[in-house]
C-alpha cells in the first residue's frame, strides 16, 4: 500500500532520490515492509558511518533518516579539536533534511561501533523530537572485531524521550503538521483574528 523509498546502487544517489511517499507512517507498515525499509536505512547509515570524522574518540557514527515524503538524508559525527564544537550524526542528518525543505521524520537508523549499539545523546533525542512526535528508531553496531556480534535494537523516540516537550507546545501551526517552519522564534499562540 504505502510506497517505500527505492534503493539504488549508490548510497549517495539514494540520498538525492525523491520518491514521493505521502505521509509515510512507518508504524503502520506491515512487518515485511518495515523490515525492508530499515534494511535500506541500516545499509545507508553504515555507509555514512564510513565517512565520519572522529579522530579524537574514534567512535564513528552514521545515521540515515527517511522523511514522510520518502526522502532519505544521511549524517555522520564530525568531531572538532575544541571538542565542544563536535556534532552528532543524527543532528547532521536532520540539518540536511531541513535544508532540503523537509520537516517530518518518519524513521531513523543509527550505526555505531562498540560491543553494543549506541543510543542517541539527549540533545539529539530532543532535536529529533522537533520533527516528529514519535518515530521508529533502530540502533545497531557495526562489528569491527571478530569477537563482537552485530546487534539491532528496535526502539522509538517516545521510548527514548518520554513526556517530551515539542513544537506544538509553542506553535499552533507546528511544522509537524507540514507547514513551513516559522522564521522567528516567538510563539504564535493565536492565529485567529
Ligand atoms: Zn547526539
């Protein structure tokens, strides 16, 4: 029923592929469709992770999100010599998404190293919340040593960030509903005249 983003041979191409999927609701997909979608996202996140810039921690992370319109955006962590200017993979993907004019995240897969999949930091959870009330999330590790087993944790934003604060608390026409983001930061409580 719901069309899924197509996978192309090149991951880089896939990020630019626009497959109009109006209102992609991953929660509503059947198990097979959801597995296929996440399989694609995991592949793309793994690929993005190879381009992570993490010379200090050597903890490389890749993220691949799909929007409700079926577009895929990638991110990787970008560390900085000041440490404080480091940005995470999840936020990198969100920034690309917003710059492309998209406002609604349907699902995200996050690739880390380590013995266990790494979960998004608190800041990234909140940033994801800006563009989705809830969304399915898959966390997985990419084994770099033979003793490490690949694991996938299927979770959701609501599970990772309960009782969350979101744009609808301040904006009547939150972009979560599809409207363009407001340019100002002041809350527009009333639009009715
Ligand atoms: Zn983060």
